[in-house]
């Protein structure tokens, strides 16, 4: 037992750590930790060091006291300083911890799997007595808040309460909990990794992230389990009270390299055969694959990340995809590569989800019920290699998460969004202001910044059926790409997004595709209506009355009359801020002039002065400085010049009546009724106001489109024909001549086909299949809509749904009568073949049954089973009808994409950053009259991760049909999207083709490898086998460079070598790239390569130079990597039909030749539809395709793809029609 541990600490610190103390004092309080090595303490006094291990609470408390007692030369009081003990002798695996270790100082090491957010923890609670007012403190040292059995410290009071917690006077410390998992490489086969929770406080909190490999030195503690149902348990749980944290080797850069190692590494780099030796050291037990192994060697070192002056980032990681037949060692290559990388992580696509790949949020006791971040494979492999096997088996949403981890997806800062409080703001300005006001809460990730919100912002969202409000969970800011994609829609709105941003389109239901893949003609979801406020908003009070000003009255809230005034002024108002402070309204219509004068008189008590021009136009002038200031305070948006005028935020906040009155007045003031259309307005100079009109109309369920008058540089908001009737209902008083003319147009539109409100063409196929199920024939109801290009309208679908519902109930009644199968089939209207397919028989069986075949129990059993299956089939159809009816009642409709274009990140659109907001759990928000998608980040339920995901991806995938067909393009053969495939720098195709010479060599290699393994197993007990025999046999599978030395070699290269391109290498890359591109200048030839291949060559060239520790990428490096890239392109980037390089094989999944043939077949079908004034016979289409050189099998495939995409449909079997 140490008599005076405080004095012992003082003596030790003065003698061994005085300089460190002075450094701490100089940087205090920014730095608050004095790091003490345990070996130093052990050499100073072994008994004292042992006492620290056995009684750490007491000895560490003495250390803190010693820091306060030390007489330092500077005037610093180290009251918040800590002594951090490192390099403890006791290291334990979590599974080795026992009851004897509780209360002891020990170290655990492992992988940080989960981490909570940093939150304040109370360490000294201030309580105020509510009787006498005195404040006293209670230390909080345990895991539970101590506020029981308190007693007032005022002896005159001495009461037991009540007490109030005073947060302002309490003391807090930053705190974080992490969960440390045993390192996978330290587990024996079959063992599951165990975990231990760790508490970190003060300057230790917030420095550790999921994926870090750490040694946590701390005091093992325990706490009693309890539950409300069972009370306190006899079992206790363990946790670690962190004293210090040491980072283990985390990246290549952190591997310790001695001077001897460095000497050996430099000597190796001068070896002329270094490439060959490194290649032969990768998976030597696997025969062959020299080109693949060379690429994997380059992936180990990769290129290096470049950050440009404009903030953009160019990745240096090399991504490689291995595609091939089963059983050719793809998985073994992946596993070996993860062993070489200090942060190599292997995962399988069969079991990996998006959470397992990137990160997930979990809610458990670690975070005291809060959400915490758990790292996934790509995070755990940061600055290493993430190997994803069987990538083709992953679900689509998980592939999207992987895609997002490789690229950024966001909106241009000019994108305007509307919040639920009525405000319209540009996304860039909103995010920048939020981050500026909360700098301390901004989390910095890889090329991005994220800020968690707490309900400050709400926005309208949808799950594609209803419209509702949700809080914005978080906002983010990312480095901008070099170009954007502009998508324009049929409502006249547009969005500007990064090429990879997910965009909703109607495709086999509803799908998300990268913006770069959206095409004109695609259907996209849009709201049918938006939400209105529940009550009229309050308005600001008028300022005080100045001497000489008129006495006026001012409304306290928005009301119907005031909304009418705002509408009139939006359309025909002007505001003059000169000496008179004038608000004016100009019109020729006496009815409107009288109405405006009355409204201003009734609501403000002000009379108008009238000025009439010679052309009969009258201006009502309302002159009042106080009235002007009141309008400026409550409706500032509309008091701008005509080109900048906007609808006031207070109108957007208003009720449906407020909005109706505003819109009706604005239409009466400046609306127009043409022979076939109704529109706002004759000359709206402000695009923003046109968009505001459109958004306000949507709040009343009225759809519209914005058109542009290029000559006048003005905008009109035209009411869509399917909304004419609803728009007419906005007006309470139908006496105005515009409303009379509107009635005639509305009546005509009611009789016309509603070609704006449409559903995807695939709905027709679903209806036709339901009709077939219910025994209804195709009556050609959809033909007129398709012939006129109107699509499938809501009205037509509603009629079909009604017919289907009636027929469904009719057949249920028939089923209830218990008819025998022949009569039932007749009632159902089914053919024998269709009946057979439903009941699970052959057509011959059905025919035999109807002819009286089968007898007794056998016939009765067939009848019973068939009735059950028919009823089940009808119930399935009934469910489909219900889904169709739900779709018809949905608050979401469809609009067409009218134009897609590329916008360079230059000029007026230049930006350093792009932005996004995230809405959980729908990942949708409504803006621009559209349903927009937000990026799905590594976050959930209000949790945000600042996780690193800068790894090289090595993936393997199998062909869909088992084996790779070299005569077909690669994209259709693999269950990966072209957008994801295009992110890989190199794609290797590994096939298992019989070859006598190669097969013999592989077989011999396998036999020799197994023989070496047999000898190694037997040497320990068979005296006839020597170690020399074993070593000799092992040469066949022994790497030329030992794995540990190779790890150090690669670490040295990554840490110290950052090569630049020589002029010779630049010229070689340039000539190769431009030479290939020039082959695609002929419009009849495909584009061979894109800029992505050039970027890949640069990365590979840098890696080649790094492998030989050179700071120059030479011509030799350039030729080497071009050869590797060419070998890949010749296998995966060639059009099998033409033999030409075609980038679209990978990027779009469709070769140019196939695209041309598809266009020709579409032209044939269109031409025949026109000739026959109806559908085209499929056989004739195939014959015409054959005449122009398209093989029949190829034409069959193209027709099938067109039908699947909805570009054509079959009104009847064997007949083709273009929508």
C-alpha cells in the first residue's frame, strides 16, 4: 500500500515528465491530457506501478490531485487536466475478461464497430432548495443520475426538498460511448467476435470513429441488470471506463517501417524485375491470371487523391471487377487481397445490405435509446481494399448504396425548395446559412459536410400515395462535379442535378435512375395537390402613428378580403416608395375597380384617388406612408419590380380559402380566357411569380403548366384541361365576363379526352391481363388514346377499373352457385387453355373432364381443387383491382420529361459545392411541382455519420446464366446496373474454357500445392520427412516477397511516393485516347471510350510508378497500363455484332448497333400502324426487319425489350402498336 500516492505522483512527474508538463501547461486548456507511458512508471517504482493496475480509481485520482499541487512556472491551474496511461502490460480479449478483472486497469484492443454522438454528461449537479434558495452540489460518479435522498446544505433549513436542478451552474463534460469488437484476424475458425462497451470522456470523446482499430486502456466496471418487469437481476454487465486510447495500425501509412526495412525496400525498388516479383507474390497458390494479378498489384498502391483549387476531388482509388464462370478462384483472389491490406475487409453480396456495406444506425442501450452509427465494410476498409464477392446477388437498393459510396449525388445550389412554413429558399443559401449559424455541429466527411437538424425545418413529402409533412432530418454540402444534368418537365419546371443523382421515373412500377440516364418521354411522379394551412397566419402590427399621418385600421390576421387585395395587387398592382409612398391598382374593368376600392375601404379605412388615362385605363391610388410600411412588413415579396415579384409567404401559409381568394382576384385582374385555354396571365414578367401561381394552384388541386413567350420574355400559367372544372369552382361570384367565357371552355374540355392526366403504358398491360383473368375481351378502349399520343388517361383507366370491379363481383356470385367446371368455365369466359393454366392441369385434362371423364371420388377431388384455385385466382385479381383503384385515388400523378441536357459547371452555373437535404423515412420531398428524391446517406432517424469511405473496391460477380457468353455484351449477362459497372476502372472476364495445355499446367500446380500441404502436415510426426523436403515442396506456392515485407513495401510507396506525369507519358496517353475517340467521329460508328478511361489510365500510371518507388510516370508506365486497359476493353467493351469498341456496352448496356436496330424496328412498327390504321402483325414486322438485315432472333429480342419498357404494347396477341 502506497502511503502518499499524491506525493509519489508529484515526485515522478517532476523527475520524468517535467518537460511534458510544461508543454501541457503552455497549450492548456486546448490540450488537457498528459500521456504517461506505463513502462516509465514501472521503472521508476514497480510497487507504485502495480498499485496503479490494482487500484486505478484511487491512484488516478491522486494523479489529478498532483497536477493541481505542482508549482508550475506559468500561472495555469490544471483543474481539467488528465493523466492518460498508455502501453499497459495487461492486454485482454473481450472473451477473456472475468469477475476478477473488475476494478482493475487493463487494455483491450479491437475494431470500433459502433459509436454514439458526443453529448454532454453531467459530473456535478447543482440543486437549488425551493424553500430557502441556497444552491449546493452533488457529484455524479455512477451510471445513474443521483437525485434521491438529497438534503439542503443550509443548516437553518435542513429540509429534504423540493429541489430544482440548475443546469446553468452544473458542470458537464463531453462524453461518448463506443463498442469495441474483437479483431476478425485474431479469431479462430467458427468463433464469433465479442464486443465490449467503452465510455470516453472529455478530450477523448469525438476522436474515435467506427472502423478505427484501437487499444483502449481503462478500468473495467460492472453494473447490475434490471428491468421494470423482473426488477434487479443477480447478473451484472461489464463496461470499460476509458483512461486513454491508442490507435493501432489503421492505414498503410501507419505501418511502422524501421531503417533496416527502408534499406531493404529501396533495394527492392531498384530490382528490374520488381513488377514480376510483386505479381508472383499475389495469391501464388492460384495458377495463372498474370494480367489480373498485375492489376491487383497496381490496386494495392493505387493512385493518389487530388484536390483541385475549386474544391473538387479526383479519386485515386482503383476499382476492379472480376466477372466469370464459377469455380475459377475469384473468391480466393479477393480473400488474399484483403489479407495483404491492413484494412482489407471481405464481404459477400449474398449477405450484405446497404447498411452492411456503408453503415447503419442502430438504437440500443449503448446510446441510451439514441441512434448510433455502426460501421459497414466500406468504412472498415477505409484507405484499404473492400472485397465484395458475389456482388450480383445484392439487392438493388444495396447496389445503390455502393454506387453512392463511389460517387456524390446532389442538387445545384440554385435549386429552389418550399418549406412547410411557406418560405421559398434556394437550397444552397439555406444550407450555407444553417451551417454558418451552427459551425460547431457541422460534421466533416469525405469531400462533404453534414449538419443534423432537430425539427427546425419541415417539408412536404410522399410515399407515392398521400402527401404529408415531415421534418428535414439533415442537410449536406458536397464538392461539385464538372457538369450537371438539366431535366425539364411537362409542367414547365426543371431541376439541375449532378449526373449520378437519383431521379424517379415510371419503369416497371417506379424506379430511381441516375439523372444521366433519364430520357425525354419518361414519366415522372408529381403531386396532384399540396397541403394548405389549418388557419390564417398572424400579421405584424402597424408601427406607431407619426404626427400628421392618417388614422387607419389594420388586420391582425390574413382574411379572405385581404387575400383578394393581395391577388389584385399581384396581378395589376404597383408600389411607389417616393415621397408619397403610394400603392396603386390599374385596370379598365369598372367592376374590379369598384371591388378593390371597397376592399381597401372596409379593411384599412382608406379612400382611393382615381386617375383615368385617355385610353380608359384607371389607376386607384392609396397614399399612406404607414400603410406602405405595413404592406412592406407583411408582404415584402410582392413589393418588388415586375421581374422580381413573388407571391407572399403569408399567402402560402394561409388556408384554402385564403389561397382561393388570392388566386381568383389575380385571375380576374390579369387572367386570360382564349378559345381553348385558360391562363395566368397576359404578361407575367417574373418566372418566380409564374411558379408561385402554379404552386398555389396545386394547393387547391389544380394542375397547370408554365409556357414561355420568348419574344415578350414573359410567362403564362396555363390551366391543364383536366383541371378546368376544378379551377372554375374557385370563383364564388360567377358574374364576371371572364367566368362566363370560361364555362364554355370547361364544358368542351369535359367532353374531350384528358390527355394530361395519364398513367404509364404498363398500366394498360396490367388491365388487359386482369380482363383476361375475368373473361373480358379487349374492346380497344385504349386505342384512341395511343393513336393520338395521349397515353393512358385517368378517365379511361377509371372506366376500366369500374368494369373490372363489376365483373369481379359478378364472378364471385357465379362461384357461390357451385357450378360444375364446364358451366363455370363458360360463365368465366375462359378458354380451356387458360382454365388449365389456372387450375394446374393440361388442356387435354380439362377437355377430358368436360367430356365426362374421371369418375366418382377422383372427379369430385378435381372439381374441389379446381374451384379452390379458381377462387384464389379471382381473389388475386381482386387485389390487383384494389391496387389499381388506390392508384386512381392517389395524390400523386405523372408528368412527362420533355428535355434532358448537359450543363457545364462554368459561367453563370459555376459552383464549388452542391447541396442536398434528407427526409426520413421516405427519402422524397416536393418542390418545383415534382416529387424529388434525396440522397440516401449513411444516416437514419436523425443520426448522421462522419464516416470515411475512401477504399479501393475489388468485386466479383457471376454471369446470370452460369457461364459467360463471349458473343454477347457484358451488361445483359450480369445483374449489375450499367451506372454501377461504369465506376470500375478495370473489368476482367475470367472464363473456364477447355485447353489441354493450360488444363495440364493448372492440374500439375494443384497437385504440387496439395503435396506441399501434405508434407507440411506430416513433418511433425513422420521422421522420414525432413524440413528441407517441406521447404522444397513449398516453393511452388511460396510468395517471392513475404506478405509482411510486401505490406511494408506498399505502405512505403503510399506514404512517400506521389508521382507526376512526364511529358512522354502525357503525350502517349493523349495520342491513345484521342486516337480511339477519333474512330467514333463517324456518326455511323460507336463512341469507343470516354473520359473515364483516360482518368483510369492516369490512376493506373501513377500506381505503376509507385510500385517501383518512382516520382515520375514514365513512358514505360504508360505503355504498361494501356496494355492492361486494352486487354479489358477487348473483352468487355466490344460490340459482338460489329467487333468495334463501344463505350455504351458498359455505360448503357446497349450497343450502338443494337440501338440503331431498335430504332429501325420502332420505325417499322410506326409505319405499319399508320398504313393499317391499327396494330401491326408481329410476323410482318419480323419479315420487314429481316429484309433490312436484322436477324429474326435479334428482332425478337428487341421487340421483347420494347414491350417490357412500355415503348410498344400488344392490344391482342401477335399484334404490335406504338403508344
